[in-house]
């Protein structure tokens, strides 16, 4: 029987936004093991990420990096048994970290200002908790703090974190504000903190830190629904030779301001009756305490916690409805949670009045755009930004504007590599902002100055003293005796250069096109035909003799091995296949990627790669391999991609706390799932093609430009029917293995007919 699944009529009748899509979002997914997501409350692309912290692990141990810290990139680990408090800033899914600002903890009984330890929680202010008494939803988090019998609830607007603490009957109730806590914390990370008490319900302050972002300042305004009766602080700052004349005051008790590097403050509320609730609102600003207060008054003027939560979840429902799917409930949980994770980053980085702190440390005003930060571009250029180009083009155009402002403010005159909070941290390799910018130019997205944007890309790509670019320009490759990631960086630069060439062609800049198209072929210069792999090459032009293509350590590749990186030529798959000897040799080579055994020793020293994210030697848990399966579409056996795509979705994405096979990396892992579940994927952002795979949804409707709808429907969909038998676009047979950006954004219907056996003539 022919089963045609389509959700178009349902959506037309009800409206996608009328559906309760929030019910399928489980923020707890990815909080166990490698996902590094957080379970707390945040608005779409919000500046506040209000979430629990489950330990106080230090980055430093005996003067060296503490590898245990890696588990706490998001501050929360599902297996932990205690909560230290709730802080207002978090990265989602990263493999390095920072933030964790302004931790709040409610307590009762005798005041304790030490957090205690996980093994002895009673020794400090932390509390035990149970997942049985924990709820995580989009923009809402709730947990019972068992040691105090306090119900903690969190929600957020874009710039304001809102807490509601429901107390038991108690003689003493306290709110602790910990300005010492931080993620990837170490003793000297706090450069300075300041706190002032304006009145008995309003406190303001700021903190400057030097971590991943080395000169980061964040301001806050904190207000309480109930006046505190007394307050104080403990200043743990190491005493220095000079400390001024502040000793004339008792600064630790009921004193209206305090400054130092290591401060914990407390606010006492006297006794409480059972059921008494204290609501806190903390607004953030990158500019000033006054701006933080303006943000608070604009976004959360009242004290109705439930109304703020309802508005936040309504905003999430609207955001999630950009793509509405039909499928099994478990598929909906995976899909909408992936959407949720995809819509957390990049984050808005400006106040309600448009002001923001720039990379030059000056205050700027965003004129005609919204300023964003948290650009994890090594990850997100692959699928997250291409996803935004389809369903959030105006927002992605603002992100491009933000990158261009970064360029103008940058003392190095470079586009962002990995930027956050008015800081460039130079993490990872390539200059992948050019992929995002050039993709927008090629697709005609946004109203920014395209010629100036291309010039910024070219200037960045010609910056000779950055990460081997000089050698790359002069030699056509980066020698690994001069740069430890020389091979993978050469490959990444080659792709980025191809993106510049495509944008130059679009804009009629033939000189730039010729220069960078030639540079895009530099991947050939690290290909060793004698062994069939990309290989470390030395300054004298020879290939390094000692070489293991399976090892991830000291072989010239960042977070990967030669086996995987030898497939990283997303801009020229046909050229790569020819290098490898054509389909006859390339297809078995690609087959073996998924079937071979990769012993643990080959990734034991690489914390970003674990067994969780590996199938054979295919590392889905890290980004460089994300396009690999779709390379089958460029061979004479494209059907092989289809079963593998479905297998990866089944094994690497589950509706459980440990359901992600690797770091979500600010939404890239989730974006791969979204595209693959829909049945197509952008192998090479910078062109207009999306390559076909095997959809897992029964049907989907994408809201694209101009209010148009693009529908994906399936015939004979089912868990065993993973092979595509035929494809039609708007009722006409599709005799190719891709669709284009213009075809999607024009609206229409893409229909897949599925079956249990491969159609080996698909695409012909």
C-alpha cells in the first residue's frame, strides 16, 4: 500500500506556530558525557543562559591543566549529585570554555560561604538534588534543592535571568551571590569585581575576567521581589602590599560597596513561611550597570514569573515552527531538541538601546542590525549558518554584519576566527568566517556592502603572519616542521579560498577569482600519491617519513587523523576522487572508513574524540567528517550514503541525557541532524547545492523567504525503508542528486519514495 506522509494540510489548517512544539524539546539531552550542553533557561539566541552548576572543578591542578575540567564546559554534568548554584552565562556544546558568571544560590539555616565539596556537600552551601525532582524545558528549569527543601525555578528573557525560589518554613533565609565562581576557573581569572547596594531590593556590579576571552567585562543589575533585611560579603582577595585606606570601614557587613578579585556576597531575608517565594531578576550588559538596569526594566518590568516563562516558551514555539515535522514522538524529540540547540548560538551581544562593547574595547551602537557574538566558526560554517540562510536569512545577515564590524574593530584587521564577548580567542584553524560571508554573498542574502565584505575576506586570507598563511601563499602548503597543524590548516585554507573565489565570481571581481581559485587547489600539495593520504610535508618540500595516518597526535592535523582529513576537500570532491584513482579506488576506500576498526590508542590523547562519536574510523563526534557520507553522491554508488546517514542518526542522536555522540559545538552537531533528517545537506557552503541523502521524517514544512513554504514529503517511509527509490520536485522527476537554494526558497514540494532495497540507478 502506498503511504504518503505530508503535514502540509495540517499545518495550513492549524498554523505551525499554534502547535505545542516546546513539548518535544528536552534540554537534558547532551548533558551527560560528551554533549556539553546545559539544561537551564535561555531565550532564542539569548544573551542570558541561566543554568545550574554541579561542581567547582578548577582548570588548574598542580600548576597544569586539569583534564577533569573538560567535562564541565557547560557547568553541568548529568551524573553529578549536587548543585552549587545557578549562573547566568554558558556556552552550549563547546570543547573549551569560559563564562559561568554571577552564581546565585538560595540557602536556609546557618550561613555558609564556602561551596563545599561533592563528596561532603554539607560542608558548604551546595545542595544535593535528584533527577526525579528536576525538570528541563525550553526556557524553564526546575529542581528541588534537597538540603534546604527549596524549589528553584529559572526562566529568561533575552537579557534577563529570572529566578523563583520557594522556601520552606525557616528561621533564616539567604541568597548568596558568588562573584568568584566561573567555568574553566583558576585563581587569577578574576581581574576585578565590583558590587554596590543601591537599596534593599537593587544591587549592581560587574566582573572583569581573563580566560578564553582575555579582556572580558560583564555588568549586571540584580533586583529582589522582597527586601533583604541585612547583607554582607566575604572578600577572599589576596592581600597586596598596597590596599588603600578602606580599612576605616567594616566593609563585610551592611556596607554599600565592595571591590576586589575574589568576593562572595550574601543577602539575608529573615524567616520564611512554608511556600514563601522570592523572585530575583538579573539583567546583563556588556556596556554598563546603567544599561543592565535599562535592560531589566524593558524586558522584565513585573514580577509575574509564570508570565515571563509563558512568553519565553511562546518565543521558542515560534522559533521552532520555522521547520515543522511529522514523525514518531522520539523523532520529534530528536528533531526539535536539535532545533533548540541550533537556535541558542550565536548569541545577541547588545543592550536594549543598541549599544555593545566592540573588539576595540570602545562602546558602539548597532545601526540597522543586531550585533551577535559566540562565533564558533570552525564548527558552525559547515551546517549551522547554511541552515540559517534557509530559515533565518535576515538573522544570518545580521551575523555577517557583526563579523564585518569585528573586522573593522580588530587591531589585526581580521575577520573572526572564534570570537566571544568582544574578544578574539584565535581557537581552532582556518578563517571560516569567509565561508559564512561568501555563502551569503553567493546566495544574495542581506543588504551589507558585498564588495567591502569580500575585501575583508581577502585581507584576512592575505594576513601573512597568521598561522602559516605566509608559507601557504609562498609554498602552496604549510610545513609541519613550522606548524603542528600544517596539513589540516592547508586543507581548510584551500576550502576557504574557494569560497572567496565564488563570491568574487558573483561580484565580477575576476582578479580575486583567479587568485583564490588557484589557491583553492593547494590541497593537492599535501597529497602523497605513494600512500594515498594527505601527509605532513616539510619546509624542504619532502614528505615526512615517520607518519601514521590513523594517529591524531603530532601528525599535522587538528582534532583528527589523516584518514579523515584526506576526505576534507568539500569544494572539489571530483578532484579528490580523481586524485585517489577514480570511483574504482575511492568507493572502497570510503566504504572502509565505516567498517574498519580504530583502536583506542589512536585517540586516547585527544579529548574531543571519544568512542561515543566513532563508527569504524568515521568520527561523527567531531566536525571535519560531517560531509564524508555525502561524498557518495559524487560517485557511481550514491545509494550507499542513504543507509549510513540513517544509521548515524540512529546511533549518534538519541532522546536521552547521553544522546549526543560528541560536543554539540554551538549547534553544528544539531544542524547536521536537522539537514539529514530533512533529506539534504550542504556539502560545500559557498555554492548553491544541497546534496540528497535519506530523510528520516515522514514530512516537514520549512518556512522560507517571503512567507513561502517548502515541503518535504515521503512515500513508504519507515525504519527499514532507508533507501531512496525516486525523487520528485514539484511533481516532476528529479534526475540529479541535489537541489538548489533557489529551488528551496521558491517554495514547493520535494517528495522521496522510500524502499528497503537500494535503487542503484538513483539520480540518473
